[in-house]
């Protein structure tokens, strides 16, 4: 990824990453511009103005509810309440289809 995106500062974090809290704080301070993570940041965190890409979104780990939770990380800023959510996959699943439908319904209800 770093070769393809030379101007970006990339980092990876997982539950086993020893300095994960520092990496997350660096991302929060925008010292890191792209953070690749496992589902450890699926809930309970806010990073204003982010876009989210879900790799292997058709993996069985990603239930409808997990995908909806992950989608809730997008935007989250008064200045940029919306953003991009992209699912990268090699075939859609029922969970993905249901999550997309639910997100569209919620966005419509919110007037987005």
C-alpha cells in the first residue's frame, strides 16, 4: 500500500499490536492518514471525517450488524457528516445486502 500511496502515512493496528493506543492517537491527531485495522475499532470510537473501506467484506466474520456498526464510523463530523463506505469483496453475501439496505434506509430517514 505504501508504494501505491507514497504521500500517505500508513499504519496497521490489531488487538495484538503492543502500541495500538499510540497508533490510534496518532491517527486521531492526523499524523497517520490511513489506518488499516481489524474489527477492534468497529465500536465505540469516533474519528471525525473518515472514510471506511472494508476489505474482504464477504468474509463470514462480517455479519449484517457488524457491517452496519462499521459503517457508523463514516463521516461523524459536523463539517463532514457523510463520507465514503466501500466494501471490497469477491462476491456479495446476504449480510452485505441487508446491511446496505439498512444503511440506505437510515440515511433516507436522516435526510441524507
